[in-house]
């Protein structure tokens, strides 16, 4: 039996759950919600609106909106085209097929940029992990293991290039000091623009749900 009031807001669905002690009066529950109204609205502001992928919908890839279209077996062209992304899937599995495509694309495009930038500053990368992290776009361990969010492949090229440069620069400087930012600027002069793009639009890359069973907005 619950001994005290608890409130929970799901950051993915925006669902609010209230647990109340059995003996409490309804009035005290209302008071409790009233008291926490500010907290609730703050939590709800952080909920990422979900967007499920389906045929006919568009998603940005390398900063360009592409409509997802069913791919026929006989189709031999490039599946990623200027305005379209051709995928062989049924509606039910489309989310996972799209996610697999984006992950593959991220690794194909981003890995050489990582290598090229690391070679350029004569640092060594131990490994690169492509993940779907909640908060950070990338990370770098002191052993040289790098992580990047594959959703960045949806952002404009200059933006994902900035994140790569940022993590590679940590191979030299494990902090965000002046020397670190000087190196970032040297490798990617327009980093300030791209950093603010991420602050303004980063959330829009996280709204797409690919894996419904996992509540994949995170
Ligand atoms: Zn950093």
C-alpha cells in the first residue's frame, strides 16, 4: 500500500501517474497536484512529441527531407535519392528497416570522417560506437573509445561533422578548456553555428520513433 503521494511523468508519452495512499481524502490529492502544478508543466515541456515513420512520410537524411517510398524487388536504383528513400519493407516493420538504414548510413558516412580527423591531428581512435543516447550527442573516453548518436545522420552534414570533430578533439584534450575549443575551431571553423543548430533543432532528430516495442523516442 502506498504510504505517500507520488507523481510520475513519462518523458516519452507525457503520461502522468499519481499514486495515493488509500486512506487519504480526495481533497488532499487535489492539493498535492495543485502544489506540484509547476513541476508537472515543467516535466511536460520536456516530452518529445513522437513521430512514427510510415510510407509517404518524410524524414531528414543529411539535412534533406526524403519521402519514404516502398521499394519494389525489381528496383535497381540507389535507394537513397534526392527526395526519396526507397525501402523494402511492410508497414509493420518499416520503423526497424528505416532505423537499420540510418544506422548503416551513419556508420558509412561518419567513420571515414572520424578517421580522417584523427589522422589529421595524429591521434588514435580505439573504437567508435554508434548509439541512440538520450542526452549526449557523442562522447570520448580516456582510452580513445568514441561514441556518437547515429540519429545525427539526419542533421545537415556540417552539424554531424562538428560533433565528430568535437569528439576527436577530446582525444587530445579531455576537457572543454580554451585549447580544446581552439582545436575544434581549427578543424571546423563554423562550429559555433553548428553547435547552436544542435541546441535549437537537436530535439527534432529525437522525435522519430523507429522501434515501437521499445518506446524508442529516447
Ligand atoms: Zn565534449
